[in-house]
């Protein structure tokens, strides 16, 4: 049984959200990979079971949290540990499955589009990896913010998810160059924002479809490397490469963002991106994230 230390709480896990970082943890290639053996699972929905010394937590409360996966105490277990400053409330209207996959994807999309991208209603948003956990969250939030959303996918199943989430246009990256498709659907004007959890050459190439004053939001590197766009191409468009790190904000800022997201959810404007996984299939789900076959945000129900 894990014991919470100062500033920590213990949770009885109900559901655990999975993401590509969990696959990277298991491969030993993530920046915060702990020594083996460890429990993966970066986020959970659970019930507060115990609180550490000097910690302000309510035993019995249902919350969502980012776990202490970095020291080996992740969410794919009956009990897990989280720092109190990474714990957030779950409204009664949100079920365990949605709550288990809400925090990381939604907060990343919010930080990218609102805080760092400063998105304005009416702008055009291009989402790479649009059927992944963070990409799907960006598609859904983009529609809420009044953006025209162009989702990039690789097959019909992913396209169907993005259309359900509200994407205005879906581009199949296997059918030809994404830049050409984007310019075609925007009458040559390009996009104002690119949400990029993919990185690599595919992301760098999107400079070719940036409008003037556009922002290329560097969110992640699912391809294995960060985007490295041509600086001269950015300069010619008065465009910017903008770093996005959701962990770089204060507790007060995170709480404000969380409440804003819950307001949107409570109004019924934010569709769920969750795909349920049985606990017995958790290892296969991590494998699907590793090989790129997962669709949506995978959330494991912990018995």
C-alpha cells in the first residue's frame, strides 16, 4: 500500500487515463522515467483515501489528479499517490470515465489555444494528430472557442471521431501533402494556428500553410522529435513558433483554467473524447499508444 508523504494524498483509483508518455515510460525513453519496477498511468479519477502530513485534502472526496508517475506510483493500480497541487475537483455531472481522461488533454488544449495561442473566434485551427488524446481535446475545444477546425488524420475511423467532435474539415494525411490540402480548403489563405503534438518533419512542413501572424504551437513530439521549422519561412509570414508546457503555471492559474473548462463541460459544449478500456486490456492499450493504433483518449476502468 503506497503511503502519502507531506503534500501528497492517496487515492482509491476508479479510472486511469493513458497517454503516449505512458508508452514512453515503459520503453524507458521518457524524460521522467522512474527506476523499474514502477506503475504507469499519469492521470486518474479516484476517491481520496488518505492525506499526508500537513496536506489539506478531504477524505472521501471524488477528484481527478495527475499521479506521481515520475517516482513510479502511477494510476494503473487500486491505490495511487498524487501531489495535492495536482488534484482537481470533479463535478457531479461528470462520470468517472470522463474524469479519468479529462485533466491532461483538456488542460493542454486550453493552455495551447487560450494562454499561448491567444485564439480568437473566427480564426482557423489546424490540428495534427487530431484523433489522439490531446489532439482530440484540441478539436473539441477549438469548436467551443469559435474556431474553424481542420483535423489531420490517417484513416476513416479517426476521421469519424473528429467529425463527431465538431471538426469542420478532415484531411487524410495519407492521401497527399497536408499543406496542399489545407491551402485548397482555405482558398490559399492558410491557417492562423497549428496545434502540434506530433513534431518532426510533418509539423515543420506546416509552415507552408501558415497565414500572416500565425502561431505554430509546439505541444509534443509523438514522431520522436520536436518540430524544427525553417526560421526564414516563419519570418516571411510574420509567424511564430510557440512553446506549450501545461506544467508551467501556478496552482491558482491551473485552478482558474480548470474551472473555465468545467463551465464549458457543464454547459454541454465539450464532447467526450474517451474510449473505455478494461483493466485486463491495459497492457494492450499501452501497446496501441506505442504503435500509433489508439484512437481517442484511452481510459482504463480499475476494478
